[in-house]
C-alpha cells in the first residue's frame, strides 16, 4: 500500500511544511509550523495525487489525475491532470485551475512554473481551448477542437487565465521556457512529419535548428545566468547529448559532456540552473555556499540513499528524504543556517529498524561478457545461503534500481525471500552505450541478463536457483511473462503486473495514441528492433510454452499499457490449458496510485509466490 507519508513540500519562507500522509487510517494533509506543530489538517480521499507545491505562504497547488474514456479519439482512455489551488491559512474552498474559463478544458497540459511578479503569484500551464458550438458541444455551447495546448498564465489570487502563446500547427509539437518575469524566452517546435526542429527566442528569431528523424529533441532549462538555453538531442548513435547555446543565437556547445549526471537542480522562481548531482563528484552548484551545503547534507546521511526533495528559494532550508539499510523512509528538515536536521515524518512507523532487509549492490557478468549489477535485498535475520529468491526486474525499461528501501522488495524479504532487482542492459544508471545496448533486445539479451543474475547469485551460494520466481510491473511484467514462456524451467512462478504481452499490440497502441506521428513510429522501431522478430519475443504468442503458473494483475484504467494486454494473455493461457489467475484492479492506473488497490496487488502477488514457491 502507499507509505504512511507520501510526500512533503516546504513554503518559500521555510516556516511551514505540507505533508501528505495517512494517520489512523485517514489520508490527509497536515501542515506544520516552524516548531513542527500541526496547525491545520485537511482530509483527502483516496485519489491520484501527482504532486503538490506551495504558492506563497497561504496556498498549495495540488495536481491530481483521473482517467477518462475517450473512445472515438486516437486513444480509448487518457489520464487527465487537474490542478487546484488549496487555501491553507484560510477556510475558503479549493479552486480548480481554468474552472472560471468556459473556453478552456478543466485540465492542465504541462506546468511551466510559478513566478512572483509585482507582488503577485502567477502560474503557467498548457491548456486546451474549446470552440464555440460544434458537434458534441457541452454545457455553455463549447466543444473540443484539437489536442495541441496553448500556453496560459494564471493569476493565483483571482484564478483568472490569460493566453500567453498560441498552440502549434497541426503535426507540430511545441514546448516553452519562461524567464524570471514569466516571459517566453524559448520556444521549441518539432515537426512530426519530417523531424525538422528549431528553437526560437523571445522575438521569434531562430536560436538554433536541425533535423532529427526520430524527433528526439527536448528543452532542458535555462542556463545559470538566464542568458543561455540547455537542450537535449539524440545523436545518430542514439546517444543522448546536452547542448548549451546563447539565447541570442550562436554555436551550441556540449553541456556536461562525459559526466554521469543523476539530476539537475533549477530555481523554481526563475527557471535558471542552480547545479547538478554528479554520480561521481556529488553535488555541484553555481553558488559555492549552496554546493558546500548540499555536500554537507549528503555527508551527514552518507549511509543512506538521500534525496533533496524541496527547498526554500534562498536555499536556507531543505527537505531531505532518506531510506536504505535500517531506514524504511525518513523525512528531515535541514536548517542550513544552524546546521541542524530535524526529523518530522517517517514513512512506515510499523516497520522496526531490525525488520528492514539488508540492501546491497551485487555485481556480476552477463553471459556475453557485459558487466552488470543489481540490488540484492536479504530477508532479515536469515543467513545469506541457499535462500529462495524473487527476481524483480524494474519497469521502463529505461529506468534503474539503486540502494534504497523498496516496498515491494521488502514485502518479499520480510517473508523469507532474497530479492534481486537486476539492472539489465537498457537501464539508465550507467553510460549511454549501456542503455543503447538494450535496443532490439526485448526478450533476448535483456531477458538473459536477468537469469544470468540468478545464476551468479546461485554460484555464490546465496540463493537456491531451484526455488526462484519472477515478479515485475510494466516492462518488468513483460520480463516476468517472458521468463516462463520464452525461457524454460528457470522459475517456479511468475507474477506480471500491468505487463506488455504483445509487442505488435504495444507498437500499434502507442503509434495510434500519437496520432500516427512518424517520429513516434521511428522511436518505437529503434527500441524494439525489426518487426519480423516481434512475435518471437511476445509472451502471448507463446502461451502454450508456459511451464509455470502465472498471475496477471492489471488496472482497468491503465492508459500506458492497456488492460487488454493481460486480458488477451489470460485468454491465450486458457486456450493452451495453462494455469493462471487474472486480477482486475477497478479504477486503478498504471502506477498503482490508489492505496486500496495497491494493497490488493501486493497481497495477491505475495500470496501467489508463497503458494508456488514457499519460503520454508
């Protein structure tokens, strides 16, 4: 289920902290003052909260999402983000952004930042404009016209919107960057038909342009002085690169070339780069005092995975989240003026320090000689020898696992299983060539990387390879299905949550959802490899080869991997006479955003593994 503490944010002055948590079974916001005392509580339903942030000292911007049926459009279902301003220091009602504008849809399409201008807070969002009249016009006589967003500024005090920029032409994808005054300083346009792209400045003049057939060009942010723009693009070898170019135009220069960057830090109120987190060097900031502070924070929590989650504009106070060995998730406010760190929330109060399974990185070599690694979580109080094991590959597949408390891994570990989360080729924690090595390897080398990890653990004597199951979600769910269909006699069972079961179906769905965008098509073909090989690595096409019981779990409102993937996989297994279970999560999305259905998934997954691969 969701942790007791889901997220937190600090106000600009650092005097107040908003915390979304569940206490005594009630999901709610609590608001803490500088003395860490609760000055207000606000009940919350079990809805999909995407993020929240302070707007001044008195209001909270809360962004949630909901799934809507769109049959008849380019996709059957879509997830809509809704933003609302929630009063904290007054008792007025929350107001939905754009709710006062009849010609705008009550949802947002990109958050372009908040600015404090002439004593007032202004918010910036992408919005869809409606047209007067037309077929299917709703109350007030407005109807949908197209899905290309316009850029709007919203007066936070009055909740009134003003258009800043028009939508792109049909077939063109558009993005913007704003300066400290909320003025557009960069516009990116990418033509979906020919891959031509260009960055334009405030006066419409071209900053830089080019052509990339896969359309992989994107805005990163403004440079540290606000006079340059940082953008990314994929080169001919499919390697991602960053470049920096003056807003006035000029020759783009490589940005942080050759560095392994975990994260960039930007100033929320100016959009300008503050610094970055280098995987080797640690935090690097433009301001030396901020760099010293950031490195001090990491040093103070050196034994844990540490994340700076939020901070005041002057960087005087920082919210820090830690997790790892003997830490199931802790939140601190660090006062950089005094050098003091005060804990204000714990994510899982019921889990004692000794109940957190030991977490470490396990290095191994794949069968083709490529160096690999993964995260090993051991059951508390058990010797690391001959253990039953759960392979838990991550989703994405362009993602990675690292040494932190993972609720799913720890759930299995608490029941006596070793859990291994392999960072197979295609994962994003290493050099770009490692990520590229996963292209065209669905069900092939990406799959054997997982079982090679199992073999390496067995060779060390840590696990018993005859007592292994494979579990995963999204791409990890695909890998779970592939582990008992494309591969044979390795795993006792498989649990696939929101899995891709057929590559051709995934390609068709994504291509259709893009409006048959040629660049999307090129990107998918690049990642999946030649079409003629897709059936060979699609678990649904090989259901008759399933050698172990399979559990399928899928949210009915999944807009990333549609529920039909599990439904059709279940039908194929049924036709082949293979053992399976299918659990539909009502109202749930791809990210398991609801506490009730996340708990339902976890109980079902753990129970299935315990049934077919007992830990004792």
